[in-house]
C-alpha cells in the first residue's frame, strides 16, 4: 500500500489511473482519487466504476475481464 507523500508523487506523475477489476466492484474509491488529481480513469464496466466514470469524458470503460482493451484505451486518450 502506498500512502502519504509517496502516493501523492505517484498519482501526480501518472497520466491516468487504472482499475483492472475482474469482479463486480461495489464502489472504487480510486476513481475519486484520480479525479482529485485531474487524471482520467481507465476501468472495468463493473458496478460503481461504471457509475463514476463517464466514458470519453472522465476516462474509459472496458468490459469486465477484457484487459486486451487497455492498449487501445491508453493510446486513444489525449489529455
């Protein structure tokens, strides 16, 4: 687990936050952390993640367990 200044540095330095869920997520707090730092969220279309990520606006969604979609999502994002 990363916390404190190390967490701040990691999120500040990234281009996007990723949530590679392979099961139903009730609510991913990582989405709110991404938004706090102005980062897009790349996540599975799963539970709360699909309700907090607006595809094409605040990030991208892929079908559950379809990690093959990530390279396309990452390359199509232009901040």
